[in-house]
C-alpha cells in the first residue's frame, strides 16, 4: 500500500496528519468508504471522509433526494446510513487497507449520539481523524449545535473527552453576518469553555475546521408547482456557494484560526483548480470536493494537476507557503 508520507510540493500537514496532497473527498459523496474506488484511484487523493454515521441506521428522506440546479445541486438525503454497529463490523476492518487517509464523519441529534459514535471511532485502528457534522440542513432537529456557540462548545468538549487518540475536525454551517457569526462558532469549536485536553498532545477542542456545509435552500418545479425534492428543503452545494465559502474561510482564518494555528479545510463548490487555489489563498490548508464528483468522479485528478502547476508558477516551495497569502488592498 502506498505510503501517506508525502512532504513534497503538495504535501499537507493537517494538525499533525500528513496528507499526500490537499484534496479530500467530502462526506456523503464517496459512498460509505471505498465505493468510489471503482472509478477513481483513491491513492491519488489526500484523503476521504466517510458517510456520516449515526448510532442507529437511517433510511433517510423520501425521494426525490437530489435535484440539479443551474449553479449546483440541492440534496436532502437525510443522513441515510448503515448505523454504527454495521459500520464497526463491516466497514471499519477495511480502513487499514485504504490507500489514502480516512476521516470518519459523525452525525447525531444529541450529545449522547455524537459521543457514542466518537468513542467507537476512537477505537478503530487507522482512522486518524473524525469530522463532526454539526450542521446538516437536511434533517429535522440536530442542527442547533451548528448555530449556537454555547451548544457547539458543549458538544465539542464532550466529544473531545472520548477522543484521546483521534484528531477532531468540526464541520461548521454557513452563517449570516449577524451574531453569532462564523468566527464566534469557530472559536467555540476550537476553544470550548471549560474544556481540557483529552491526551498529552491534544487540543482542548477542534484540531481543524471544515468550512462549510451546504446552505439551506429550496427549489420548486414551476410546472407541477411542487418542490423538486421530497423533503421540501435541503442543502445547496456546488459553484453557487463557492464565493460564500471563500469568504467564510477568509474570515475564520483572520479571526481565529491563524492565531491558534488551527488548519482549515475549504468546502464548497470546488469544481476547478482555481476554486481550490482560492480556498488556499483565503486560509485553507486543504479542500474537500463533493458536488463535482457527481458530474465527474475523476475531477479531483484534474484539480490536482492544475494545483501543482499553480504552486510551481507561484514559485512556492510547497502549497503550505500559499495558505492565507491573499494580497489584500
């Protein structure tokens, strides 16, 4: 199996987790674990995020669950997944054979939900990070954690306690300018009040942040006068959200992440290498791709080729030298 240690031009240090390059496949877009390997050489990407796992299996929302839009797509899958027990029995044993880094995604509707899955994930060998999905807009309930800094801080503090050896990434929701804003939420995730490190080298809160989840949205078929998806509303992703996500990464980098040395993962509408490069310049250490995989599962390879040329053209020794280096007026 290929080594993960690639400190060269595109190598990334994500809170101590070495990635061969900055492109990660986003949760819910690459199957539960390795399904995308049928069409994409997974050894070529930096990592992948599993489908979000809840304590109990979930069938998800009624169809339709996904609909294309002019500037992206809307989805309301509803956290459909096999549940924790089936994941631990049938999926976890395969993680060690994966040719890329694997990040386990966790979702839930209560602190107990999150901590139960997190504790089980911490015991899985070769699962070196978990991503807390605190901001899924496609289910009823459970989204409050991603909108309230106090609740988010409490959740992160409790999850951190059951992750003594696993890195913690918190995936935040896109929020408006009004308070509490994205920087408030990011600070609550990084430094939750009353927290203490779970291990000798652990942070009190998140080791890294993903910015950001899909945006709550709605689409209507004007001929039938019915919503385009069965859940009525869902999450909007794709090129239309990219400029919003770039702003959020920029604000969090300048507002809290740079000072606390917290790596950021840019998520939202990465379709081209230019999109990925924008995230890097705004302050991201890595990027996730999701919607692009539905159109072309091999698009990460095209993005990586462009990113490599860009880093060389910028005369940078590594892609990390360009993180947060947007030149402001």
